[in-house]
C-alpha cells in the first residue's frame, strides 16, 4: 500500500511541477484525485509522443492517480472540489497566484471547512513579492535561480539542462514541505500553506555560489564539463570518440589514478598532493589526462580506472539505461501493457525496505474516475447525470 496510503490528495495542477509533486505521493500510496478540465484535460496529455491520444509521458506522470473531469469555473464544479477537499489531507496546485481565490477555492476559503488541510502552492515566483503575478515556467525559474548562467561553455550562450529540472526540483520541495506540514499537524491539529517558488527551488541548489560572491565578489562562470576548483574532475574524449567522466579529486584517489595510468611521478609530486595544488595546475593535469584518454578506447579506460578504484563512467543515453543490468536489477525499468504495445516506465525512487512504493496503474483516461469519485462524495445518480448534462463534469 505504501507509507502514504492514509493520505488523501487533491491535485489541481497541470503540466509538470504540480502533477510531478502529486505523482511522487501517489507512487508511495497516497490516494490522489487529479482534477482536469472536461474535454481537454491536462495539456501534458498531448506533449511529445502520443499513444491513442495520450502522451507516453502522461502514463508516467499520472500513474496511480484517479482522473476526475470538473469545470472549475462553474459554481457546481467548485462545489465538487470543495467536497473533495473537505475529505483531503493535501491539495497540490500550480496556478498563477490568485487564480484559486477567483474560483472561491483559495486556502483561506477551504481551510474554514477543513482546518487540517495542507496546501502545496507551486508557482514561478511564489505567493508574495513584486513578481508574484508574473507567469513563470521552469525555464524562467532555472534562469533567475542561477542555473542557466553557469550551464554550458564560456564561449557560447548559456544552455538548458535537457529536462524540465526547475519544475522537478520545485515538485520535490513541494513533497518535502507537505510531509513536514503533515508531521507538524500531528502535534498541532492545524494545516498550513507550503509556498514553493520555482526560482527558489533552483536557487537552493546553487551550492557555494552566494557565499563566494558575498565573500569577495566572485561570480561563478560557465566552465563546460569541468568542475571548477575541484581537480581533476572532468569529461575526456577517448580514442574511439566516446567520452569518459572521471572524478579523481580526492587526494588518495588522484595518487591511485596517476599510478594506474603510468604516471607515478605525478602521484608523488608534492605540488599536486592536495586539491589546492592541483587547482593551480588544472590545465596541465587536464592535458595529461586528456592525452592518456585519447590513447585508449572507452572500455580500456574504464578497465584501468576501475582497477585503480577511480570513480569513472561512460555517459549513458536512454538506450544504454534501458539495457543496463544494474538499472534492471534495481527495479528501475518497469514494463507494462499499453494496448498491443509495451510501455516502459522508470522505477520508483527512493527504495524503502518496509513500505516501498509501486505502480498500481498507469495514467488514466480523462475523467475515468469521475462518476466513482462523485458517488463517494454523496452525489446521487441523478445528480451525476445532471452535472454531465450541464458539462460541469466529464
């Protein structure tokens, strides 16, 4: 059942941040009801590759969720949501601040009927501050939070990480905040708002950038594949055109690596005995290691580095991931039926020894659970038929 099986969650979000937040709870047993617009649904249903009208991404993002199609702009639809929320522990939403209040579904309004409610509010800039009313997608949060500025090579424009990392980081902070609020509720009996701004979720990951700037005005710049100030830690091209990632920045590991690749003099060089010394010789060491990598294939490099116990690895494509034995052994490649096709989904993270998460079902059809959920809220068959006829639900 999962460790969150006693929690009821109402998801009012669309696209990435809100739905991913609720997905993580659903994967660990929470009863998640996703509210979608009748006839349209979450726009994510139509993103990237489709199968029978739904994106393959959707089947992962909405797994274990119940889909209820409700028109939030109609008073009758708002009443459906209020009934849902009256029984809920957590509401997850990622509309622009003020939108739920316009629909009479803001936290203050809902908490009057359910003071134990925890509401996770994900937005570009948060619920307060001068930017709160501006639209803010993940790309904007990644840019404002500092990630885009340091990503890429110094002689080129900043680049994006290949996934919606800003949304996903915000979603994870949303889950953390929700569970902290639930824990606090066990002591106080009261819920609260969890306010997560995308740019702040990204900014929280920026390691030492702010302390360094505050200390002496240092601004971290783009450095490509290298990790500045931590040497050697870089990506190198091998003889067969493939790349190896090497992290030999601990003192003892550096010595083992130098001996392993046939350069014992560098291992014993007192100037390179610690990271400060190696940082002063970054270019020299990168050239030495780069020349060695260029003389061997990737497999040969990995064999030598493994023997020397140096952290190293190849850069995986999704094809490499799907066939890797370690991914499979850890349950990270799940296989499900999708009509006549096979659907491959990522496994559940993290691994809990006693109450693991799991996939009960893949993302549902739009409104698949509408009638079931309405009946559980006390609506009669006649009421449900009337709401359908008025296009309030679907």
